[in-house]
């Protein structure tokens, strides 16, 4: 049976985290102190999952989300299929706690896919040899800052149109900055004519300039970011960063061939079909039979109806309806894709961007 570990015993989870993941003692201590909401394990502490509350913006609506991290099995119990029992119990616990959407960074996409998780949103990974970037005169200024509220405002402006994004408050940004400080990272705010238009959260790793996170609200900000990175060519060989798959930065490169790679991002899992209730929607109706063996309360036939600009969800007794997996439904919920034309009429596709959440 699943067991909620009291905070006084979180050190037990830290032992397994320390064994499985390559994090510093400072980061582990900070993560458990500032982010962790619940530690789930079994009574023998053979398996564990760390839950961090992470409110998300889905189609412009705040939903109760969480990050599932530190999922691990003690080495002496691996290969016994313990996750087949544990992960469904995690789903049930999160559902009871009121979470409607969970996210994780998978060690293997195939492993989690069979439990109903699905990859949502793609990113462009840039590996930029600095000597190949053009050097131009900056139109604005990059300055070191530690202003969570200002960064939060830039983030909201840059990613307001994206679904599935982390709801960033100034407090959440403060926690993020504390974690970056543990990694000896720097925060650069870009301003032009006194107005903030972007930021870079970055660190040095050998001869690579690693951009942990970036946001831009203008084309000029993107161009100046490339110039700023090129300015480190005397000491660093390349810059690496992740941006949304549709970000136009790649079109500003002198030659993007071989420098940009498209890759999947987080995996998500819908914990409650009723989470669709109240989302902004078009008109129309679609009835679907949902398969979700690892969260049986989601299984069955559901009708999704767009009316008066909002989506309504209800159980249905219709027969001979299209059948979808919980993964397909999760992607539709976030806005990535619709497998049935009627689905996209009610909830249209949207760009997705998932910030680094830890």
C-alpha cells in the first residue's frame, strides 16, 4: 500500500534520491525544503515519488498541476515490476489531493507511456558555435539582476499564448533563482529604451555557455541575445539553449544547418477527465470512450460540449463512440493535437511550452 512519508522522515527519500540522481547536497536540501509537497513511498520504502505542487496555465486557465520527480526503486528491488502497482496508486493519491494534471521528466519515454503518460510540446535545442554567430551593435542592454517580479512579467508577456506553461509568480521565480544560485548561474535582464524585453538564465560549463531558460518579447531582443552570446567567443566555444519549437530565433541565425534539433519535452498525465470542465471552448459536441486502466475513474464514455464559450463535461451512455487513450485526451486537453476533427472544433490546437520546473 502507498504511504505518505511525514516530513520528519523525508531524509529516507533523500537517501534514494542521492543514490539515483547526480545532484549536489545543496540542491537536494533546497529542493526538499522549498519545493516538495508530498513524498510517496511504500511502507518498506522500496519505491518512491516526490510531488511538487506546480500550478499550470492551460488554455489561459489556472489548473492544479504537480511535478512528479525522484521516481525511483531501491536497487535491490529493481526488476520486480513494483511500478506496475505503485504508479496507479500515485495516480489515485494525486487525484484525491485535487491535482488534475501531472508532469514529469522521463528517463525513458517508452517506460512511462505504457502507464498513460504522453509527451507534450516540442522544443528546439540550439547548439551554437559562437564563432559562427554574427557580431553586431547591441540595440539594448543586458544587465545582471535578481528581480523575480520583473522576470515574472517578462515571462508572462513572452509565453502568454502558450498552453501547459508553468504559472510563474514572483515567489516561484524566487525559488528558481535560489536554485540557479546553487549552480553559480547568472541572470541577465535585457532592456531596450528602459523597457524589459527578455532575459537569460545561464551558467558556464567548461567551454559551453548554458542558457537554462530564456524569454524574449521582440525580434530585436532575440537578435541582441545572439550578439550577447557571441560576445563570449573569446572564452567559450558554444552556447546551448532550449526554446519553443516555433520560436523564430533560428531564422535569425546566419546558417542554422546542423545547429537546431527538435526534441520532445515533458510528459504529462491527465488525472481527472472532469478537468476539462469550464475551459474556454468553441461550439459543438463530441462523445468519446476513454481508456485509462491505471486511473479507472477516468474510464467510460464522456460527452464534451462547447456552449456559451465554455466546455461542459458529463458522463454519457452513448454506444459506438470513438475510443481514445488517456494519452490522446491529455494532448487534446493541453492543446497539442486532436485525433478527431470535432475535437479541434471545440478545443482548437495551441502552441505548448513547458518551462524547466526544477
